[in-house]
């Protein structure tokens, strides 16, 4: 425990990565209320939307309208995914100050996801990043399938390092390594991230875990042992990957906050306020969410038994 960071930064990706695969339309008003509630929880950064073509992801077709409203929420960094130069132009017009570009460590996955080779995507994103930096935006880079690919299987750690270094060379500030289908284990994290850390410092890396096999929290702890202190999560465990059948949602923000609170690791995030934000989406979707702590807090809030008071004391979340 003494070697772990005493503070972890959580990047909330629920409004974008969490909602993008939902088939039922969610109103811009509901999305804004969700983001506003998340902002009130103490989160420092929220990925709010994506400026992809509306036909590609209909759920995020309101990116321009939604992003233009974010200026009304002070004190939080709002970012957006940008797939190309057109997307960057839209982001700039909407007032977004931080963008993210994305590629993969798997050639097959990249072709199916964005219909480009890794090399071609890096060349295209170099143009986007150059323009973004000139406009004084901050840029993040995502690497999908950094551990396991649904088509190619285990991904060589050397390949992940090559792509990460290429992203940093074109100007991204931070690289988020994604366990896109949630198949990684702590050993995979130790081997791949440990290898990358030989060339890239920990403060340049973030981890983005999905929880298909229930290993996301264990993988997070393994990454923390290596010195990583930035993690992407999704409120309520929302999310999934349309190109990876059976892939569960992201690591739930509530689940990570609870674990870190119990470990006395600071996040600045209030667990109950995250639960309240997630509950807005749950009501909109008319279904329960999969985060274990969301389910626990829902059951607790509905429990009229006086003994619930004792359980609240026993499982006090705030350090």
C-alpha cells in the first residue's frame, strides 16, 4: 500500500462511452442533467460526447447542442471524442477545450472500428492534433484493444508501446490504454503496462477497463501498483463495445470510488452524488444499471428497515 499513489484521478466517460451504444434515444436535456449531476460529484474531467457523424452514432447526434451548453457548468474539464478534421471543426465551434483521438493496437479491430489501418489513422490524427494544438486545445489519445482483441486474441505488448509512442510523438498529452472487451487479467496489466513504463512515464498513461469478466477492479489495483493514477470509468457501469460481442460495460465509477475510499486513496469524488447522477440515467433508460455499488445503494435507499442505519455506518464510503 505504501507504494500506491495517495490520490487517483477519475476520468468519467459515461456520457460518451457509456451512452453511445444505447438504442433508445436519450434527450439532450436528460444528457445535460446527467452531466451536470456528475460535475457536482467532484469529478475533475468528464468526456461529454463525440463529434462523429450523426449516422454513425445516432445517440450522439446532438453533440453540437450539448457541448455548447457545457460552458454553464464551471470547474470541470469537458472533453469530446473527435474522429477527423470535420469533427475537430465542430468541437471548436461548440467551445470544447479538450479532445480525444482514437486508434487501436489491433489492425483488424481498427479496420472494423474506423475502417483504417493503424498507420493511416495515426497520419490522419496527426493533422487533427496539429490543428487542435494550434487552437490551444489539450489532446488525449485512446488505444483500443491494448490487451486482447476479439479478432486477433492477445496483443503483443511491443505493438501497444509502438502505438503509444506514435501518439505521444504527434502531440497527445496522455494515452489511455483500453481493455476494450474486458478480457485482461492483472498479469496482463503487469506485463503490458510494466513493459510500456520502461519507455513512457506513468503520468502520461491512463487505463480504461471494461468489466466483462469481473476483473476491472483487480486490473485497476494492478495498474496502481505500477504507479498509474488516472483511470477512466463510467457511472453505473454504462457502456460496451459494438464490435466486441458480449463485452460488458466500463468499470463503474461507483465501484472504483468505493474501493478507493476504503483504501483511503483520495479521489475528490462523492460516491452518493455519482449514484444520484447514475440514477437519472437509470430512470431515463427504465432499467437498473450494472455497477455493483449502484445496485447496493439503490437497495439501501429503498430499505425501510431501521437496521439499514447500522449497515450505512458499517459501509461508510467517505474516508
